[in-house]
C-alpha cells in the first residue's frame, strides 16, 4: 500500500505530503482527484490479495469433503444426466474434480452417514478403478430408504475393499448397472439438497438397460483439475 501511495504522490514531483497539501489546498478539484486515486489503489490491493488467497486455497487436494458439498454436486450431476442422457466424465465437488467411480464412493458414503444421522465429513478415496464390464437389468420400481441405504453401504464396502467400482449392485429390483446406480445416488442426494439434508423415504427408478446412459462409460482424465462444473 505504501508503494502505491508513493507512486501516486510521485506524480506531484516527489514533493512531501505537506508540500502537496499546500499546493492543492487552493484547488478543490485536485483534492478530489487525489482522494479518488487513493481509493482506486486501495481497491486494487484488496482485489489482488483476494485473488491470491482464492488460488492458494483451491490448489489444496482435500482429504475430506463436507456433506453439503456432496449434495450440491449431486444436484448438478442429476441435472447433467437428465439433460445429456449420459454420465459426465467427472463431477466437481467444491473446487476439485472427481471421477464417476470416486463419486460413487463419496455419494454412497454420504447416504450411509445420513441414514445414521451422522454429520461427519466424507473421507475421499482417490483413484477408484473403473468397473471391468458394467452390466445390469432394466430397472423399474421403488426402493425404500432402508433398502437403498443398505445397497449404498454394500457398494461403499466393496469399493473400500477392492478399490474398484462394482459392475452392478444387487437389489430387489434386479442388478442395477454401475451407471444407473450413480444416477440413483444423485437423485437421492439432489432431493436431500432441496429438503434440508434429509433423505427421501423412497427412490423411484425407471431406467432401461439399453438407455444411452448405460451405453456410455465415463473416461476420467489422469489429472485432477480445479473446476466448478461437470463435463
């Protein structure tokens, strides 16, 4: 700030503050200009500091994400899937991008925590491998909160044990394919986002095994990127 003020005063011939004051006191317009210059330079300093802080924070790879961040990301994901009829290659949670396999782990853990009424942050499991051969049945029907929470728990345990996303989840409606399961999780948590963080009493799914969503396997880039959107 001192450097900026010295630059501003330099335009007055390197005079002291007292000298400047004596010179401009007879001219009210010069006083106004000087005040505006000081305000402008102060604004530049604040803006540059904020930008630097923002860049520094976003560069940190998080070990955990909050449940509220997962809910917001899930709502974006649900909107993307319903609009584009396929899963995106990644989803941003906070300022970090995650693969669909990582999201499957994070979202399943979030459902489990919410079912237990735990408000703890979710530990991120990075590098979850893609399923080798996603397969499943056409799904049509409803699952209760107890049922879909149990399936989310099973998937989360599977990923933690094998570090790979399952090809499908066995449910009372049949084998829910990898892609459909992710969509189901996004529906649950998007609803939770809009309803004060509580889980819905039921999950309704009607997705054919030949749906375009189930024909496309997301391809996550090797690097994690800072972002705020799905793609």
